[in-house]
């Protein structure tokens, strides 16, 4: 019997499919492929002064905060991959690329977010600047201990009180195959905020008057035979409208009177020593407020006196300082500085400087 055997040769042709580069969070089978998120707790409030700031003046710094994934791998990138450093919410997201200090919803106040340890050429500190940056043409990249920090920075000029608001996540770093948020790639890291609202307290006050005057009328010299002080008939009140928590200090600047000047609190008469000016007396001012009372001692001359003081931890407010409105009640007295008082004009002037912060 003749058996014809047919051999079939099956030719398997393997066609190689073209491979496409695609930056992606990767690593081994058991690698953590999650976005590395740095979480920052902003303070409940930040205190600023009622003055004009220079652009770039620092107001708050969170310090570096490590991310949730300390050893993240971005793998499979093409040679022309790019790295984006972007804000995610308005008004920061609307700022042009290359801007390093972004505006906020508070006039005069900006924000700066900085990232580091973002792999390759971006392991150093890198500001989030709404821009794409060239990669190092490598395929795989390791983000070891990704970190972020958030700073509040003056934009220049005065800063207003108000409620500072942010979105969260605030900013991110992403690896893409081209300069587009929709291009192939992945977000590598971001920064999230545990509280997105911060009360900005622009400390300061406004006084309702710019000057005060005391009218003594005519005083008989014999009245000083039995007393060293004769008070003006009326007090004068200065009302301060303040950002609650403001620190206030006062300085009474004037020429000290000669003679028995009690604790340097007596102001010299205008033209002291002239023939037509009374001698042996000066003027002493007193002050009463909710935070300070000079009592019978009078206000010392030419030195700073703390009227209201708050408790603060760096740039954050705890307690104390002024209320929203405070009254400063001033009094004035003629004070006997010499053994003998002679007749004449008895006018005096001094300047009161109120400092707020």
C-alpha cells in the first residue's frame, strides 16, 4: 500500500505592530501607581498690615510638604515628552505662562506654589508657572519624595481684608507627549488644601478726628496754692474704627517743660521763658481706653506706649488687640512745675502719633 503523505507547512507571519509612546504612572506589578498628593493645611487667618507693600514681600510660607506616593514611576515616555506645571482654578489658571506669583481674589495678595523632586531635570525647586517645559528625552522617570510648598506674597501696594478662596487641588505636575492637557500622558503629582478659605485681616484703624483742643479759659494763679493740677473742664474723645485684633501704639511728641516735670509727662508752654508767657506751669495729658489708662500719672512724652496688643503666631491672629471700634478719651491739666506761678498766656501744643499693625 502506498501512502501519500501531504505535509502542510503553515507559515506564520508575525506582523509587528507599531508602538506608541505614552507617559504613564507605572512601575512593577506591585508599584503604587497613584498620583503623589501633597496636602497642605493653610491657616484660618493671616494678618497683614495696613500699609503699602513692596512686590514680593513674603506673608506666609507653608514649608515643604511631602507627597502621598514617595516613589512614583512615570514610564513609557517618548523622546519629546514635556512636563507641565499648572494651576487648576481661577484666577491663577488664567494667568499667562511664565508667571511665578499668581493673583488671588484678594486685591494686592498673590500666591506662589513651588514643586520639587519631580524627576529628571525638575528635581530642584520649580515654580508652578502655567507652562510646558522640555523633558530630558528619557523614557522612565522616578519621582522620589515629591514635595510642594505654598506661599502668600504681596503683589505691591496695600492688601485688603477679605476671605481668600482657593480651589483644591490647587496645582499639579503632568507628563505629556505634547504640550496639551489632552495629549497622551498622566498627572504625576499635585497639591491639595485641607481648608480652602483663609480670612485676611488687614490690621489698621481710622480715627474720626485729626486734632483735639482743650479750652481752659482763665485760671487764677491763687488756685495753684492748694493744688498742683487744674483740669480742663471737658475731655476729648477720639473714636477708632478698626479691623478687630489690630495692635495700636501711641506716641505723644512734644517739648518737655522745665522744672518739676513729673515722670517727663508735662509739655512746655509755647514760648516758655518769654515775658508774656506764664511760668511755673505746663500741660499734662491723660488717656483712658479699654486697653490703657494713664490714671493720675499722665502720658509720658516722646516714647511709644502700647494701647492694644494681640496674641499672634507669626502671621496668624489668635486673640486680643482692638475691637471693631475703640474710644480714646483724652484729658488735659495745667501742671505746676515751679515754686511760683506767674501770669501770662498758657498755650501749648504737641503731636499724637497712632501706629497700627
